């Protein structure tokens, strides 16, 4: 170790033969940690309104299954009401993605003959299999009561759709 190295490590100015020579003893910039609070604030400013809006949409969505129809009401400021007659429900599939299944929820996607809502997906329904069972029983009952059968016209000709 020479005299210059020992003077830098001790923080003392180097004893140089020429005192007019400027030596850099330390160089850097302030730590980025000082901005942590600002980054957190930015994330909160961006994400909190989004989460709050999604919560409002979820709280203002109503699904009601009756013995005659499926009633959907959506909208926070403006409301939209959709009624799907149960005899128009043709088929459905229940899916339980991993995260929804862990939380006891699932998604039911329905195909209907309703012109305004040919496909309906209800996501994050609690106890989705119970809902699907109730839907099946209600669809069968209303079809029997109204004596309605769904007939599909495909390439092979008409086929009766029954649940």
C-alpha cells in the first residue's frame, strides 16, 4: 500500500509533492431509496382509483335467477337491465379457474337464443355449481310449463335441443 492509498482510505488529503493537483476522494449520487415514497404514492394514485372503480362496478351488478327468467342489472351511474327468458337458454358451461376455485367461485357461460344477449358470461359467481343446478332445474321446469323445445337448424337438418 502506498501513501496515496492510505490517505484516501483514511479520508485525509493526500500528501502529494504538488499541492495544486486535485484528487477525487469520493464520487456518487444520492440513493434512489429517497424516491421510494414517491413511487409508492404514484402506484397508489394510479391503482386505488382503478380498484375503487372495479369495486363499484362489482357492487352495482345484480344477478337474479327466478323461476321464469335470468335478470341482469349492471352499471354504476347509468343502469342497464337485461332479462333472459329461461326457455331461451340453450346450453352453458361452468369453469372454475384456479384462483376462483380457491375462493369458492367460478364462471358460467351461457348460449341463448335471445337476440340481445346470445352469449352471457357470469364471472366470479360464488357457489357456481349450485347456480348451474338451479338454472338447469328452472330451465327444464319453464320449458315443460310452456311446452317449448329448442330446435337447432344445422347442416344436418333440424335437431331438438334438450337439457
